[in-house]
């Protein structure tokens, strides 16, 4: 930095800190700080929104060509529908005045909010959309679009904000019950990721596996590979990039703590990829790019809860274990004949549960405190007991009264053709359209 710039910076700092500053100068400094905080939060929210592009690329790449348009439009529309529902009900349930500790009771349709609160509202809208998008990839390639949109609105407008009110609903002079007992989930390993993962698990059980995924003759799984590994990798890089806004923005105000949060986030993602490699080597399998990518995402999920409260060394340990768990969990789900197209349950649910526990285990200044660990376990159990049965019931009701799954013929033709009349890759029409599911 050059000397004139240093001088100007020191002069501005002295102006703000001077005890002789006039009322006008103090007011101007306050407005400047408010503007800086607002800009930081809006930029972080935009980064989180950009993660939707990452999800769309990664999930479409892990699907077959005949379903590329369908999975992209699901990611697109769950943001659109979900934002409207969160505007109407979700934000109020999550952050409204909470007299019971279980749900908010005000700010529906954002009524009575101050203008300055809209910065926080915008940021939280992006989080709500992320929780729902987790489900879309797990139940891809065989789920009706209409049914999926209904489920996504239930998650965004009801399931997600209720649990969020328990863990984060501490604004406007009230607290959620988990927040009140000291539950640590800084940016959402449980609130966003494991909750979305539990909903995804309910979905893959309710909708069933894709045609051809598991054979009834030899009782063996048959791989259905995605069509575009370049898209998968690019989507993962975008998600990683957006995660800096996801975790860093959760500080809410511009602060020096953001540096440690961003560093821990990055280290968790790096260690997650390495953990996945270690697990695949132990299993004696080839190093699959999709598993390495999912390992890094699992590491990012796991560090989300404790990125502000653990040292970089333990961020690495947290991410490393998450990467191993992602590989092990994916194999276990396959043995259970559960068809998760993108590995959403192992990445978001399993890693989210581990990351929430790790936030209590590796809490700086109070490591391995049994009381904190018990609180973390209560939060983990609450996420499961709320999200899984509620979402499973929603899936079953939709399955019975509307229809959850597309027909076998439409699944074989591809949902791009049957639901949208568009092809993501029209030059492949002659060879891909009307092919069997595999």
C-alpha cells in the first residue's frame, strides 16, 4: 500500500474515533458502517444465490442427457416458488416474535419490518432456497415436476423455517428453544444441510429407485452414470465459491472474523476431498471424480456449523472425516437399495450431522465438553425427528392424491421429452430418445 493511501486511511479512522467528533460526523460514521454491513450482507446473499447455478450444473451433469432440462428447471423453479412462499410464511415462522420457542408469530408477508431488515431478509431467502434444492438431485429422473414443486414449497414454507426458528430464531427479542440451550450451528450444517438431507432421504424412500438401478434377478446395483462430468466439476467449483458467502455472510456484519471463517471453510472442503480419496483407497476402488467432488462438498457441509468457533487444524479434521463418511454412506445406501442420484443424503445429511457434532467437540476454548456435546446431539435428533417424518408424510400424501412418480414410459423416454418437449442435447435425439432407462 502506498504512503498517500495509508495517510488517507489513518485520517478517516481518526475522524471516526475522535472524541471531539461532532454529532453530524458521528451520524455520518454510523451511516457509513450501516452501508458497509448492508453491502457485505447483500454481496454474500448474491454468492449464496449463485450456488443455485452450481447445484443445477452438478445435478444435471450427474443425470442422463434425457433429463438434463428437467433437473435444471426444478432447480430454477424451487427458487422461484420457494421465495414467494418464504416471503409469505417462512420468514415469519422462522424469525418472527417467538413467544414459545417453537415458531415465529409475526412478520408474515414481511409486514411491520423496518427497511434496514430487508438486507437480512434477502440473505435468508437465499438460504431457504438452498435447503430445498438438496432434495431435487436425490429424487431426479423419475419425479413429476408438479409434485416436486409442491414438496419444495412445503419444505421452504414450513419444514425448514420451523426448525430454523428453533436453532436461529433469536431476533426481535425472542429465542428458539435450541438457541436458548446453547446449540451451535453457525451457518447451517443442521438447519440447512442435514434438514435438506433428511427430506431427501424421505423422498428417495417414497419415490423408489429408477428403473434399472437395481436388478431383481441378481440383486445387484447397476450404475447409471451421469452424462457430463465437466458440468459436475464446474458445478462443484461454483458451490465452493458460493460457500464463502454462505458461511462468511452468516456473521451478518462486516467483521474481522470473516477471514477465519473463510479459511476454515476452504480447509474443510480441501480435507473432504482428501478424506474421500483415503476412503476409496481403503475400499480398493478407483478414484472416481464424482466421489472426490462429493467428498469436498461433504467437507464444506461439515465445517458450516463450526467454521466460526474452531481452529483451522480442527476444520481440517472435521472435513477429512466428512469426506470418509460420504464414501462410506454412499456405499451403505446402495446396499439398502436406496437410489440417490447425486449423493445428496451422504453429502448433506451425513456430513451435516457429523459437522454439527464436530462443532461441539472441537469448540475452541471448551473442547470435548460433555454438556455442549449433549446439546449438539439434541439439535441433531430434533432435526431428524422433525424433518424426516414430516417430509415423508408430505411425500406419501402427494403420492396418494396427486402422483409422485412419472410413468415408466415417460421415465424411459426421459422427462425432458415427456414434461417439457425440449431436449438439452437435440443433436442426440435419434440415439437417445426412447431408449431404455439404462
